[in-house]
C-alpha cells in the first residue's frame, strides 16, 4: 500500500460527507466498510466497525486519531498541523480528541441533518 487509506462507515450520510471532504482535499484513498478487503482489512482491529481508521504504510490510526491524521493531510491543514503538534505535548489532548470523536459518532444522525451526502451504496449509478 503506497497511499494513506481512510476506512469509514459508507452507510452513514455524515460519515460519507466527512470522507468526501477529505477526498476532495487530499491524496487519501477512501474505502468504505462495505468494500473493505485484503491487506487493509487484515491490519484493522477486530472491532473495526466501531470507528473510522486511517491506514498508512507504517501505522493504523483509529477513531479520533484517524480524523486528526486525515485533517492534517488536507489542503487547509497548514496551521492545523502545527496546532496538533503543539496539542500533542499535553497529556489531556488524546483523551479530549477521543471524547470529541465519540460525541460526534454518537450524534452523527443529528449532525447528518446539517452535513450529509448520500452514502455510496444508496446512490443511483448516475450519481457516482
């Protein structure tokens, strides 16, 4: 695998919106849970459907860390990457990042009312 891969819940409108946001701004490849196979699947934790993952050549970042890694790879990251590097110095940062991720994951149905895209499996062939 040469390019980073974002693995996400491709049956969720909010998750699809976020994944496509990253896709439009990075060279990160998208793979939905429904299309997951091969070496990427083998590298994920057993309970991989619990959250998103960013798989790189050397590491697997899960849950909040996956979104953090995706964000710092976007074309808008510039200062965000510096902020993330700064925040990593603090013991509470990881806990806050993961707690924030869980809040978003728990509320993705409500967030999807504001930010959503039709999941790939629900699209008509012409919509792809």
